[in-house]
């Protein structure tokens, strides 16, 4: 109650595309997420793949997003004495050593560190809104599993009952 309009798992409004815990250093972050449906009538989880985003991004935008010129702030619930923790400078969209597209982005708390980053972030957000996400309704007894740096996920707004249990996993 009272959190319906918050951009978090407690809200009922549309939840923007994001990675969980993007503010944490890579060695402390989860590698993936499992969402298990306990109650859910019709609220879709929205998924955009890193490959889908990379393919749609103009070359100059992809080049800017691959630079460590962004920082992610932690969610308000993780702040210490009202001071949010922030990540070290990092990229948002890049290719790893195997050439796989990777993405990591907080939904609304990305801090651009340069004018180039500010322009790239604006273009990135516009690009995300133009792409067609997979819409997956995780019904009771169903699970959705994904690597957190291979997709961005979000959620439609909803009015009915919805409860998804989240679990994180690592590769080790």
C-alpha cells in the first residue's frame, strides 16, 4: 500500500527496462534471475535482448554505450543514511571477449559522466522504447530464467493480483 506508483517491484505502474543490481561490482552481482509465478493474472514481464538492442543501435550510439562513461545508482531501498551507493564508471552495452552482446542498465538511475554519455543515454532510452519486447506472462507455477547481462527486463502496468518470487543465481 502506498507504493503503487514507485519504479520498483512494489509498484503497479509500468516498470522501465533494467538490470537488477547494476550498481554492484560485477564480482558481487548475480549472473541471472529466476522469476517464479505465485499469483499473476495478466501482467507481462517485458524482455529485450542485448543482441536485439545492439542490432538496432546505430554504430555511433553502440560505440558510446560501450565506453565506461556511465554510473548506476542503487535503488532507494539500498541507500545508506539517504546516500545512494553508485557504481564505478561502466559501459551500458558492449561485446564481451567472445563477441556476445551484453547489457547492464539501471532503469532510471543512470548517471552520465560526460556530455557524450548524456546524449547516448537519451538516445538509448529512445531506442528501447522503439523496440518490440517479448511479453511473457509468468503465471502461477511457471518460471522465467535469464542471464541478467544478456537482457533488460521490465513490466507492464497492472491492476490485478501479481506476486512473482525472484531468485538470483551465479555461475559458481
